């Protein structure tokens, strides 16, 4: 039996080969830690199999307060995603368990995808592609009624890592950029050529609005009907953040009634969308299946990070990316120091 037990729900493997945890185990095997897939179809089943776990590798299902309260000695709940909305973080915080996510392993990919959606929506890529395929080569030029891209306004809602990487790309296209983020100082924005603005200023002044707000309780349906009514009729809405941050019914109404010109969406409020979702039949909407982070680097980097975070906690050290950092000062884990998987913690 291994020294440390790391549990994860059975049948929810992120690995290409189910049950394979080679990347996670690069950090865990030297510590004699084993990832154990457990049946977890119900809260009771999870608690019965995870109560004695030293760590939880959370994925694939909602983790409730009752499940978290049933953990007797877990030092960490590690997520292999950016979003933490499927975990009751408040319950973990009350229990003193740090919850970690993967906030910075696929920033570049998502920024690339945001720019792809922006440019494709603006140039009506799908419409033009369909014209060619249907033999309508000379049936008009959708771009003739559009302004030049250079000099238009790009507004960001939230200005975290992905938005900043997107701004770096957008700068080369000659955008004027502004951002709304009450948690970010002006000095963080200015090096990217972005000026701080209110939410109303971003919505009323922008030709493109790029949504990057996280899926927190405060951000649920952050954009409602009144917000889409503020936008320019020529504006395009881009979302590579989280679907629930937008009232999708309001967005559909805005697109149908011409309050805005179009949208490029990698995320939706309900995923996958139901077959009768009106967005699926709109020519002014480009949809991708929540794949903005995908690349050949994505899976290995993300899974290695999960293993590293769990390894740090098992050795009694702070993880690198806690979602609930307030638990660290009050807990038994000690502050992280430079670390080598081969040599252990620095002294």
C-alpha cells in the first residue's frame, strides 16, 4: 500500500487512456503517492471511498459540501481546470482544505482563440466560406459595408491573464483598447496599451467586447439585457471565458433584434447546447465547443501541474495556485520554497 492515497472519481479520467496518470505521477511516484480511482456516483459512495484520502483529484462531477465535509484528512483538492465552479469552495475553505486550479498553463491558446473568433466574426468567415461552397462566388462581398479594423475599439470585461495576452495580440492590429476590471489597478493595464474604464464605457464605446470574467457567484449573469442594449448595433461580442457569466436569453434577443451585429462564442450557458438553441441557426454567430485552451501542450502541462500541486501539499508545503488562499495562513502547510522533484524542498 502506498504511503499517500490520492482519490479521483472513476470514469472521469482526463487521460487519453483511461486510468493512465503518467504525467501526474511524475511528481507523485517519488513520494510513494498513488492515484486511486474510486466509485463516486453518489455523495455516500464518494464519502465511503474518499474519507481517508490524503488528497483529492477533483474532476468530472460536482463536489458538494457534504462530500467535502466527509474528508477526514485531505490536505488538498486539486483541479485540472481553470474553472472551480463545480467545487463548493466555501465548504473547502471552512474545512481548511486548499483548492487549487490550473490558471496559467493555456493562457496563450485561449488568447489565440479569442483573436480567431474576433477576426472570423468581423470578416464574416463562415458566410463567405458558404458562399464559395454553394457556387455564389460573385454574390456580393460581405466586407464591403464594414469599416477598417485598424482604429476600432476593443473592450475587455475582466483583465486577467488571458485578456492581457489577447491585448498583446490585438495591439498589432491597431486597436484602441479599454478594459473594465474593478480588481485590477490602472498600472497593470497601461503597459498593454489599455486604459481603465467603467463597464458602461466598455459597452457603449467598444466595437468588440471580449468577455473574460470567471465563473464566480458574483459574475453569474453579469451581462443582462440592459447591458446588450448599451452596445453599438455594429458591435461584436466575444466570449472565451465562461458561459454562465452571460444571460444567454438576453444575448439571443440582442442578436435577433439587431442590438448587436454578431458574436463569437467558445462557451455557452448550457454545454453542450440543446438542439433547439437559436444560436445554432444564426448566421451572425460563430460557435466552437469550449476548446479555446486546446493544443498539443495543453493536456501534459495541465496534468503535470496537478501532480505538482498535490506533491507540494503532501510534503506539507503551500500549493502554487490556491483558489482559496486564505486557508494557507491558518493551516498547517508551510510557505512554499524553491523545490526540486528529485531533491525535495529547498532548505
